[in-house]
C-alpha cells in the first residue's frame, strides 16, 4: 500500500509515523508513506498556497491551483482508490472504516490548514472526507496521522501476531478485556486468579465475558 499525504506543515506528521508499529511496517516495505509539502506546488516564488477568502472574513483559504497540480502529478503516476480530505465535518472514523481502507492500494490524504480549502477542491478532486471526532484541530495533519496509524496496523503482516489486530477493541463489536502482567500481587492488588490458572479455554471465556461487560458499560451503542 502507498499513502501520499499532502500538507502545508508535513513536519507535524513526521514523528507519529516514524516510530513503533508504523515505522516497522515502513521498514518492512508493507506501506510506502510519502509526505508532500504543498508549497512545492505553489505557482509563485513566494510559495504561496493560501489567499484571502472571497466575500471577506477571518482566516486564509488554501488555493485550488497548488492542490490540483499536486494531485494531477500523483495521478499521472498511478491510479488512486481514494482522495481523502481530513475535515471535522467528514464521515466519522471508526474501526470498520479502518478495515476497509487497509485493503486499498493507493490513497491520497489532503490536510487542510488555516480556515479551510477552496470548496471546489472538495467538489471536484476529493472522493471522501473523514473526521476523527466532533472537535476542531488546528489542521488536518494530526487527524491524517491518526487515520494512517489506524489503517497501517491493519495491513496483513504488519502486526507480528496475526491475531493481534483481531483482538483489538471494536474489531468484533466489543471493547478489549483488561490485561495484566507481573507482579501477580502488587501491595495486595491482585491479578484475577483465572489468568494464573493455565486453563486456556476458561481464560478465553473469562476474557470474552469481560469484553461483553465492558462494552455494555462503556459503549452500549456499538
Ligand atoms: N481537521 C480539523 N479538525 C479535524 C477533525 N476533527 N477531524 C479531521 N480533520 C480535522
């Protein structure tokens, strides 16, 4: 899979995608992530990519020309499954959406910044709009990093233990059960006996029951 992320501040996305599981996936060649600076597609020598909004008002708006030029260049090299725009009013990200996106080959993710992007970009160049929650970030970069992390860990081969993503919260409509590690007794705070029993079938049953209980308590709607 290849993900091209377009931004005016690509530095904001670098670090979250350069560590841990995503880093390992990149090193193994399971995902090819490119951070593209929109300013490299600016028309003038000032590298201008934003301008005042027509009709007035506060804030700057990302211009259509650099975005169109950047997307056209990418599309001339390969075909894309989706051209995603990160926006607080987009479709809400959830685990099923992550699963579906992890099966795609080529994705473009465009990050907004400032007041937003020229609406004609959304109308004509974007195929999908995604939000990571009902709150407003300073730009789409952190949201793009969240979407990318969600997708990458679901690509087959990325997680060492293939079953590991399957036991994630939300994967089967349930949140994950509690986990414990040594010591078995910390100042009288004990690990449930069942986990020390060695009875795999009983442990699986207990974990499932815990998941069901937690889901009912914390996410009754899912
Ligand atoms: N850009 C700004 N806020 C956002 C959000 N909540 N989700 C996606 N993109 C955003």
